[in-house]
């Protein structure tokens, strides 16, 4: 009992370490939701816990941190993510690219460009970096788009209807071990022309390559745009992230 008391006291001295250990034991899906819960409650310990996880020896925790830092919204988060662009794990590099785009981190463009142009990167990592550069360049426009988009709860809104849905296919160089087993959740911004203009990963798939497959696939989808009072309007809504086909 005395040992348990000692360990509990030790953890209380470093609450960020305790949070990271909780994520470690939770598994991907539960850990993602725990990070979201802390972000939504504006937990002041979240950033320090994510920065600690970003240095962990376990790639899964570093990937979680690279995604979760997109919710932190601070310069310190962007600095940690810029370092993560050089992580030995391809999944970490992909999530770091995604999060830097979400934070509109202009200073990260040189590092993203290096990934995009490297011949040593998997195709899906390079594609993630290229997409991040594009979203950073369009950050102001996308922010306005999200702010103006109607939610599906808007009274009188006719919801968007998906009519063109080519299958989402995994990249050939994703790796045999990279297979998501549980679907995720994304939020889509669909414009007045029925195209998906942006994607937010609310609960990303465990395999970073599978998330990129979704990003690639959703660009080819077409929706009948939402309508309000007979006029097409931009809309935002959540959607289940499908597990890509081989």
C-alpha cells in the first residue's frame, strides 16, 4: 500500500505525465476522445501533456500528440509540430502536417515544402504536406467559409445530398501494418457548388495513411448543396470516416 501511495504522490507532482499515462493505457479511439474532452473544457494542462507525449518513445502517442496539438491553438503548439515534421515515424509527420494547416502556421511552410518535394517520403505523407501548404495559403478564406457555413440544425435548411461518391482507396505504399480497424469522425465544409472545401478530423483514423486516403477521396465527391429559402448555401456537418479499401 505504501508503494501505491508513493506512486500516486509522484504522479501528483507531474500531472502532465499522469495524463500521458492515461492516454497510453486507453488505446487510440478512447485516447482521441480524452484529448477532445480536455480541449473542449479548455484544460490548461492539455498543451504540456501533448508536448510530453510528442517526445514519447511510442509512435502511437506521438501521433496522438501531433493530431491533438491542432486543438491547442498556440505558438508553442506550432513550434512542437514543426519539430515533429522530422519525426522518424511517417504517421507523426502526416499528423503534424495536418495540424500545422489547422493552426495556419505560415512559418511551417518551408518544412512542409521539404517533405512535399522529398523523394524519400511515402506518397501519402508528401500529399499531406502539399495539402497542408494549400490550406495554410487559403487560411483566411477557409476561416470565413467555416464562419458563414450553416449547421444542419439551421431551421428550414435543406441538407446537402451526396450524389457522387467514388470509393476511398488506401495508398499503395501505406504499409501492410497500417490498417485502421475503427471508423473515425470528420467535419466537412461543403460550399455552394457542392464541393468539400475543407475537412476537420474530429476523431481521426488510427492509420495516418487512411486519413490521407479520405482527404484524397473526398475531393472527388460531389454534393447537392444545402439550400435555405431556395438558395444554395455553404453547410458544415459531421460524417463518419470510412476505412479505405485496399
